[in-house]
C-alpha cells in the first residue's frame, strides 16, 4: 500500500491510503503550522505507510497535536507509534475520551478539550465540537478549522472505493448509497439515531464549512452546510425511521 498526499485547503494535507482488503480509503489530515496537527493516526499496521506520507510534507518528529473523533483503531490505533517518534506530541480528544479510554491507552496523558474550546496552533484555529454518538461512540467529537473553514468530519459521508482526493460533485448521494447498503450488512447500525442527532448535524451545518475532510472517501469542496443538512435528512429517513426488531 502507498499513500497519496493532496493539499485540500491552505496548509491542510489529505493523506490517503487505499486498503484493497477493506475496499476503502483511510484518510488522515495534516495541518501544517507552528504546532502541527494530525487528525486520525490511522491503523497501527499502516503506521509505516502513513509515516512516510507525513514525512513528505514535514519532519514527523515535530508533530505537536494528534486529534481524532472517537476511540477506534483507524482513528487512534497508531497513537503510541506517533508519540514515540514525536517527543512533544500530545493527543487531544473529548473529556469523555480522555477519562474513559485514552489516558489508559496512550503513552502520555491526553489533553482533553471542552465543547467549543479552540486549539490555537499558529495561523490555524481548531475548534473542538463535542458530538456524542455522531458519527458514533459516546466520546465522539469533531474539529473545525475556523480560518479556512474546513470540517474534519471523521466517518460522516463515508463512501467506499478509491475515489478522487477532492471533489465539488455530489458526495451526499455517495453517502446515502453507502448508508443504505450498510443497513443489511454485518456492520449495520454503526450510527445510532438519538434525540440529539439532528440537532448535532444542524449545529455542524451552521458552521458553513467550505471543505469537508472525509476519513473514508473524497474530500468535498463547496456548500458544506447544504451537504450536511442533506445528510441529516438522509440519516433521519434511513436510520431514524428504522424500527427495532
């Protein structure tokens, strides 16, 4: 496997590795700044591939912050590998994530962020948004880069295959197709529909992102608010209206 590197917004680099066994892309996002930030560590077994891609952009030992949405192998499985090679690096995650999982798992304590707290890393400002169970897991949260308006949106808009790095075409239809197909598969019900799901997605839409940085699939450039509102309707129709057996 090899990674491709694409600058999807000013100083925000998409590092994408297609895994043929899973049939999906695993994407990390590197924000190059005074205090460099990496969103998602990737799987532990893919660390060497991801490392080489990061090294093509800057010295990985200078990494300062490592963010992720929720505790899952593709989100933070290689966290300790990154902490070994970057002595100043520190994980940043939700308060729940730090208390319940990350501080026991990680080689160094994480910095926990409150909802709405902003991480200043130089020119870029990363606002942390607590989003429990969106896309999934109690500890979930997302980061929004406020300067150039990029939402690092984890598993939202998931679509499989090895598509183009950045698109201004319709990612909503791709996401809808993936959600519908997943409902009958072994990984069904990965995203719960709670009384807070719609409000959380509408809060994300209100940020009016220009770029959506997807963990699995093409990044999207365009009307991010419209795409998120469309996703909220799709999730309501496909997941929210599902009846318990």
